[in-house]
């Protein structure tokens, strides 16, 4: 099983940024679905295994147009301009702000929470701010389901909004219980649609 902060996460953004795209970036998740579609059925169990890094809690998903690398570059540029990019200056700023700070990217008005990272050179831990523009609040199991059903549909065909396909993906790959209807599952259809549109 991959490490939650393994190379498959860290390699997407340059240091000093730590950004878990499995949990927080819709466009990156859509790209993973496309990779699974190209790889075929054997890639589905691996995808399900990697989705474990999402955990079980509520999270914030960036749905805007910037790639993970672009988000990281813009955060680094903002910190550099403010004189807060060096590790000591960054640490002091975050501590003075109560353990986290928030910055806004002017281009799309998205807001990002910055914390102190514990990964050595990746000390700028970035994730989307809740209830902010370009961000959707989502339950982990809903996001896992959306990614998995999109991948299953891409590999085997079918409509991702078909509750039978949703339940097949949930039970076979994620070990989750069946749902009666998508409307009852905390916005699953909306999350599927957000992932379909992300990065386009």
C-alpha cells in the first residue's frame, strides 16, 4: 500500500509545497481516472488501494482550473513577495497566525490554508480553504465513490450516474455499503459532475 505522502503525491508539486492532490484537487483526480481508462481493468484495484489516503472525514476539494503545480507556484510566489518563503520566516508567520494562515489567489479568488508541514523540505502544507470560491466540501466516501465509479465506467462502459454501477464500484472496490439513490448520498451526482468538468 502506498504511503499517504508517497512520491505519487509529492512528485506533482515542487518543494517546499506539500499538497495532497488525492484529497484536494478535482483535476488531478480526473487525470487519474483517465490514466486508469488507458491502463484497463487491472488498474482498478490499484486505484481503489490508493484512494485509501482520502480517509473517512470531510474534506475540501479544489475544482478550479489551476493544476497542482500551478497552485504550488502561485503560493510560493505569494510567500516570496511577502518575504515569508524562507523556512524560519514561514514558520514564524504561521505560528503568529494561530497555526495556520490563509492566502487568496487573485486570478480565480480561490483561498488556500497554509500550515507547517512535517515533511522536511516540504514545510508549506497547502490545502483548499473551506467554503471558498472554486472549492467544494465533500465527504471522503462520496469522493472515493465518485472517482471509482468514473474509473469503472471509463474502463467497462456504462453511465456513472447509474445507481447499479455506483453500487458495484462501492461494494467491489471500496468495501462500502450500497446506496438506494444518488440523491440520498450527500451529493454524489454533483461530485461526479464536478470531477467530469474539472480542469477543462
